[in-house]
C-alpha cells in the first residue's frame, strides 16, 4: 500500500491554520502541509484591508496565550498589526517552508480502501492532487464574500468594491459613494471615508447596536507592562474577563444574566448622545435585543450621521442600475462608487468549509448538513468523515476571542492524533452516538441563549442558518477549553486499515 504524501494537510494559513501547525510541531507530528489561497499568511487579516479595519476585541485577548505580542500600538490593534503578528508567528515557529501559497483546495475525497484523503488543489492554471492521512479544515467562516441578493448588482456602470476585497487604487475623494450594509465592516469603513467623499449614501436594512470602544494608544507604562511576564498576565486576564462578559456570558446565558438585559438601555443612551437628529436616531435604533446579531464597537460611527454629506436610507432597495441604486419609493440615488459591505457566507453549508468534502461512501458533507442540520462533535468532527477535523465547526464557537478557542479546538485535534499514534491507528472517526449526544446537549441548553428571544426575529442575523438554528456553542470559553482536554477519547473509534 502506498503511503500518503503528507501525514496531515491543513487548509488555510490564517490564525486557525497557524495555531494547528504550531500544535502539530509541538507534538512531534511535523509531516504536514499548509495550503493557502492567498499570497501570504493572515487569513482574514490578509484579505480584509479596507479603511479603518481593526480588531473588535482588545489586542491583549486577540493573540495566542503562548505568543503574546509586545508590539501592539493600541488597545484595539489595527488590521496591519494583526497581519504583522501572523507573519511573526509563522516566522518564529518556522512554518513558512511548509506553506504552499497561491493554492486553492477545490475538493477533498476520502479513499476508504487506502484510508487517505485525496485533496485536489489549483495553483494558477495548474491542478494538482496530494494525499494525506488527516485533513484539517482551518479555512474559517469569514472567508467567502457574500454579494447582496439585489437585482442588477452586476450592472452598475461605476466602480464596485466589496469590503472584503478592497481596491487600494480606488480614490474616493470628491466622489458620490453608496455603501450597502451596516454590519461590522461598515461600522469601521463609514467614519473613515465620510470626510473624503462628496456625498455618502448609506443603505441600511437592519440597524446595528453600536457601543463605545476604549480604543486608545497604549501608554509607555502599558507598553512596559507588555514586556514583563506578570504585566502581560494581568493585562490578558482583565481583557479576557471583559471579552467574556460582553458576549459569551451575555449572549449564551441571556435568560440567567440580568446584566445582558440592560445592554439595550446602554445602547440607546449612547445613540442619544451621538446622533442629533431624532428622525435619523430612530432609524439607527435596533428593534431587537443586543446580541441577536453581532454588535459594533466604534467611537465615531454613529456621530458620522450628523455630517451634512451623509444620508441614511432605510427604504428597501428595488434594484441597482447603471448609474446608481433605486429604492422602492421610486427614488434613484446616483453614485460613482458602490461599496458592498455585505459580509460573508457564514452559515452557508456550501462554504463551510470553502471546498466540497466527500467522506465514506462518497457522502457530501454539505448534503449531510442539509439533511441533518449543522452539527459537529465538540465543534470539531462529523461522523462519516474519518480523519477530518474542523477548527470552528458548528457548535464550536462561543463568541469570545478566536485565539482562546483556536487553542481549545487544536488541543482537541491533537489529542485525537496522539491517540491514533499510540494505538497505531490509521482511521479516527467520531462515533455517531457521541455526536448525537453532543448535539442533543446543544439543543437542550440553547434555550438560555439570546437568539431564542422573540425580538431576535427582527434582527436578520447571519448567526441563523437555513434550518433556523444558531450553531454557536451555549457555553463559556473556560468550559470549551476544559472539555477540549477532557472529552472521552473513546468517543472516537480508532481502527487500522
């Protein structure tokens, strides 16, 4: 029997892929290949470079616990610093020689007779196939840009750009600009471009809750603390506690957390302070509870609507024409540049992962999820798909720092691979009964989440999938981390041949 080209193939060189590769190296499992579609590392921070892009949780939390940066310039690092941090991690841990850049995985098939994954890849015009014993999907969920379902979106005669694929040759000065969407990326873009353009028309379907952001340059004292072990620890603990309070504990434990129910009052007070015109303020006021969809954190987003050159349009869009955006009231908003701030295909089964996966008996992962709803054991594994693992699969993400959860999920994966090596097994597959037990637990606990409150029906949130589920784990970060180290290893079946 011919052996695989690699023991493990990791898809994606964002932080999930970087974290997986580091943990494999630390465990002595060094025979792996990382496949990355971009020309460099960073994932989200490589592809997303729009004006104003920055992390929306404190920098002290947005990093690996074992590799804490001393280079952050602000409490919330700008996107360029996150890209630099990714490059730093890759170079320090000597991962770059194991990454194949500019290569897209176009499909993965499990060969049962050999117990291997056959992974088809494309580099430019060339197609290639590699085989691996294990396959790790680290392609992330903020990956595939989502275009709006609006008639004529391809017919606009001016310049169109998606925030996830920003054109840095685009000069907005003195232009009439329209932006469709008021989600997390729009909250950052709008304040940056409003002072440059002649007129900015913002098309809003659903308003976003926006809160102030303690985003300040780090003082000399804070930067000194970053260089001291105890100082780093204290900064991280405070930051982690803040992150945990503002989403996991607020959204995942909404029915038992009285603080969460007061967040709407905080948001309305901030709106009153920031927006002068009562009509505009009312349009910007969400009718759903905080947490139903991802909130924004920005200090000048709301006040930008006080500018004379900024118009907020809430009338539904009818179509896009060659010269602008037409709304249902018959108005045509003529513009020179159209910005699509319409996010990503987050809960789309055809884009999680970003390539087709076929497991035992040629079964499609997308089809499995369509028939059985999005689910994965501990957010990592799916029965019927041996030797396949996902970082941030369904019910793996709790809403806190990606890094804490990357470490949890890669810890889960490495436990499985170590057990396989100890047992000389070539096939690792989660048992159906273990997966069913975990999914039943997720369903049993989800009633306490914010998402199942009546007002969330008005949120148009990407958290909801086509089945009406929200595949976020109803747990705290500590619980997710603890269970990644303590789940019963016999929930997996280990076999040879």
